[in-house]
């Protein structure tokens, strides 16, 4: 019994395409990682990445003298502070050991750290 050369070729091409598709799709989506003293270590990549970017969310927040938060108007000017107690906004950078959510961009050659992640219990 002779083997069908066209069937063998089709099987070979199918296997190759599945392999390439799996390899390309593996670089998409978010990935968890851990901040280190000098970079970020992604859970699915064995090397620390020292050259990474951090997502910076647009906008500002200011505390009014009465302790309320000044809410931006539609024209981007700050409105009057709302009523409320004292407001403290503490902005920290990432610390070594923080768990973070990152995404790959530019075909996987760059990483953007989006935010710190914590468990549901804090």
C-alpha cells in the first residue's frame, strides 16, 4: 500500500501552521510578573527584564482645602471640591517583590507594566 504524498504534505503543513500559530499567540495578552530590585521578572519568561515601560494613567487629583476632592469639569478645569472628610492620596512606585500585571507590545519585544495586583483578601 503506497502512502498518499499529498496527504503527507497536507499533514506536514498543518503541523507547521499549528506550531507557528501557537508560538505567535503565546506573546499576546496579559502576563503576571514580579518586580525585582532592578527590573521585572515575568512568570512565563526565565530572564529578568530591566528595560520595561510603566503605564501612566492620564489625569490628576487634587485635595481641596476642606478635605474634599476637586472633580474635573468637562473643560478639564477643576471644579469646586466635594464635601467629605480628609483625603490623602499616596502615590508609590513599585517595590521589589510586588506582583504586577504586564502586557507585551511591539511583537513581544517590549513590556508595559500596567498595575500592581493583589489577592482578593488584600
